[in-house]
C-alpha cells in the first residue's frame, strides 16, 4: 500500500474561532499538498520525494508556520528549521536557524544527500546552500503582517508563543509516507515559536524529537510545544516502542502523545505511517490540521 499523511500544526482550534473562509483556505492548501505528495507515490516515486513535495507546498503557503508563513523571533527575524529522514537507510538531513532559504526542506535533503553531516545551522547552512546553487531570498520574503502582529502581541506579554497564539495554534508542517518499495520517510519544516530568543531551536530539525523514520517500525512528524517534544524524544520514542515491543504504531503514538507527553505538560500531535502503510494522526489538543491519503481509497482532510 502507498500512503501519505501531512499536518499543518495542532492546537486549540475550534469551529468558534475559525471563520468559514479561513477554514476553506487551510483545507485547500492541505489538499494541494496531500495530492502533490500522493502523485509522487502513485508515479512510482520515493517516499522521500513525496514528503518533500508535500512540505514544499506548505512552505510556500502563507498560512502555515514554515517557509513563507514563518513566525518572527524576538529580534524580528524569521529563523527556519527543517528535517527529512529516510527510513530505508536511517540517513537524515536537517537545517536550523536559516534566514534566507525559501524551502528549508530542500536544503535539509541536500544536507542528507550531499554531505556527511546531519544538521547544519545558521550562516554555515546558508554558505552550504550557496555552494549547492540554491538562490537565497531576502529576509523580507518572509514578512507577513499577520506574523508581525503576533510578534508584537507576544513581545507585549513577554511570552514564547505558538504560531497562532490568538487561537493557540502551532502550525509547523510535516509529512510521512510509504512508497511502492515499502520505504518510509518523514519530513518536517517550521519557523519555530513566535518571540523565540537566543538562537532557540525546537524539536522539528532534531532527529528523533520532531522527525524520525525507520523502515523497521514507522515514520513520524510532530508539531507542538517543541521543548517538550525534545525532552520526550517523541518521534523516536514512538518508533522505538514499535520496534522493541511490537506495539502497533497507532497505539504507540496514542500512548506517547496522550500519556508521556501530557505528563510533562507538552501539547501537540504527530502523524505516523507504519511499515504496512497504515496511517495514524494523534493529538492531545483540540485540533490538528491534517490530511491522509492511501491506495485503498482513503482521502481525508480534517481540522478538529
Ligand atoms: N514544534 C515547533 C517548535 O517548537 C512549533 C510548532 O509545532 O509549530 O519549533
């Protein structure tokens, strides 16, 4: 079975706080990303290419906290993080704190494919991007009025805020997929948290925390309060439980998100694909922007 799931963040999202027009816009972008990723799988492409294709579309949407729609740091700068992992080889690539890269997920893939490293940060990552022929964009590319207002609010209240604090929402993006060869992949991209300081990096680009893939168990991409996901090493924890205890991926995800993560105060969710291509989407918040599609005919987009 080929399958793909994507997310665009989790949080306190209720029908009361979401206008119809907003909801339509979110659903449309999720569908586009889902179908683009699925088309890669259907054409015989790899799960790595499928997850990157889906994430790239969400990075180019102003709605999500990744790429174009990234949140601002305390200093009024957009610092982007992304990671991708290949379940067949356990190879991984990630970038953190990049400021001029339109599609950080593609740069993460280059780190995986073209270097012997896993994680590059800041200026070094951008030097690498230039050496690879990536055209850098000016910082102003990432300016959106909505994110700037969110920063002003967060600064006023002196707090680290999820992307859409007004509705209590994390809107990092991610994808997991299984291709025809049975290979799994996971990809995640984010602007982090509004008002973050001092070079703060969250779970998304940390292999094992917000992103993990292993053909022997499952592939996971997370969204939520990154510090907690790092402390619980959520993505790897789910995969390890599947591999070591024989638990089903959906059960492992439920347990980690609803019990382990909650116990330390973490909010958010994960999308998971197991070895057979079964998808699960688990969150301990009111909602999670999510979508899933597989070759058995499942195709759904959901928010609440
Ligand atoms: N997990 C991300 C971070 O902490 C935030 C998010 O999911 O929106 O950087």
